[in-house]
C-alpha cells in the first residue's frame, strides 16, 4: 500500500466519523473517533509531502474535523 493522497485520507476519516455516529457502544464510537483523528493526521502528512514536492506552493492546509 502506497502513500494515500490527502483527499483519500479525509474520505477515510469521514467514513470513521459516519460509522461512529451509527455505533451502539461508547467504546466503538471512541475507537472510530481516534481512527478518524489518525486519518486526519495522515492527511496533513500527505499534504506536507505534496507541498515539499511542489516547493513553489506555499499554502499549508490543516485538516480538522468540522465543528
């Protein structure tokens, strides 16, 4: 498995959030929330790597769960 794009990571995070909303147990909801957070961190890492490859692009985006 290669490095996912930031967009792919965000899709995974959104799916974890969706599943957490459907989960019946608190433990499952918490686990899925942690996984979503990890996917968002991976999205940030992937975005940083893309920015490094395209050094002319100075924009830095931080992916966070919407409030």
